[in-house]
């Protein structure tokens, strides 16, 4: 198709992601800009990540989870063929932590704990992941106990 014939434009993606960040930091609504960027670069994983973060900001946790699951399913070996340098953490550590946030806010505490544990395995030096894991586990336990009574 047309998208395949057009040469990939990594600079264009970066311009979009920088613009999204700048406008979001300035308090602007970036949904339209993100839609345009994703329409132009539908396979760009950085845009998946930026869109997932935007969904979290807007409390659209299910939409965020969909994109985060897609990031976690990416075959890292195929990435060099795209000719884009990605921060590999968006396919692991960062995606797991963001999933933890979404699942926790959805009240899915056991799954949130699992996500924080995965983030912690990716970066054992990050004490925040362990702390969040413990809080999520505690909430999961409380929920389970309430369900018994």
C-alpha cells in the first residue's frame, strides 16, 4: 500500500512526539494531534507509548492497557528492521509499570501486583516498583477478605 511505499520518516515522528509533549505540558488537549500522528505513523511504537500515557492521563485505563499489551507483545528482534531507535524500556519495564497503574486504578489489584513485580524484575534497583507491588498485594488481600464475609 501507499504507506509502505512512502519512506519512513523518523524525524517526522519525533517532531510529533515532541509537539505532543510540549502541548500536553502546556495544558493543551493533544487528542487530535495524537490521532493525526498515529494516522500518519500507525506502526510507530513510540506513538503507541505516548498515546498510552495520554489515555492514563485521561483515566481511560482500558484503552491504555490495550496499547501497553501491544507494546509488551512486540518482538524486539524485529525492531532494528524498522530503522527506529526506541528506548527498549517501553517494551518492558515502563509498559509493566504503566499497566500496574491502570490495573490498580481499575481495582484489579492482583493483576496490578503482577505488573509491578514484572517491572521490578526488569529494574530490581527501583525500590518504587517493590513498594507499589506491596501496596497492590495488600489491596488484593483486603478485597479477597471482604469477599469472604
